[in-house]
C-alpha cells in the first residue's frame, strides 16, 4: 500500500513539472526536476535535459531569444546521453502529434531506440509514418537556426 501512495505522489510531481514547463516557469521547473531526480529514481541529467529542452522550446515559440539561449546552455551542460534522449523524445512527440516524421528523423529515432534498448520508444514510434520530406516547422527551424541540439 505504501508503494501505491509513493507512486501517486511521484505522478503528481511529474504533472506539476509538466505544468510548470508549460507555463515557462524556469526556477520552479528545475526545482521539481531536481526533486524528481532525488525522489523518483529518474536519472538527474536526463530529467534536467528534458526540462531545459522543453523550456527552450517554450521560449522559442514565445520569441524570447534570451531565454532560449539560457535554456540551450543548460541543455548542452547535461550528459551527452541525456541530450540525445531529450532530442529523441522531442522528435517522438513531434511525430506523434503530426502522425509522421521526415524519414531521416524517423530512422534516427528507431536507431536510437534499438541502440539504447528502449522498447517503449519503439512501440510509440511504430505508430508514426516516415515521409520523404525535409524537416519543417518550428522544431526544425529551432534545430537549424539555433543549433540547440549540438553538443
């Protein structure tokens, strides 16, 4: 019974983090990310990378260049494996949202999932269709123009 309460608590904390990131609340987002890393068994660098990347995306969509630079710096300061995970999770979400990915991103996502033994990503990615088109949209623009994902 204790496990169930802990699981519910962590789920609430994850939802709170998602809400703070959605609102662009930097300080509170990173506080919750640190808390989840300490309490929830989540790898610290992974959750900090994902938090920084999502905050950078929010800032990019708002047109806040200074915030994008701050979050990009925090993102690049994470472990390389965490940066790669965050990038692939963002591509997975973009693909799930639109139902497809450019073939190059699709192939990279599947390669990553196989290499890192992530069947959870493979299952979700299998619902996405590859298309022989160049990357487009705000995410592709952010990747190209800001070199956010370069480490």
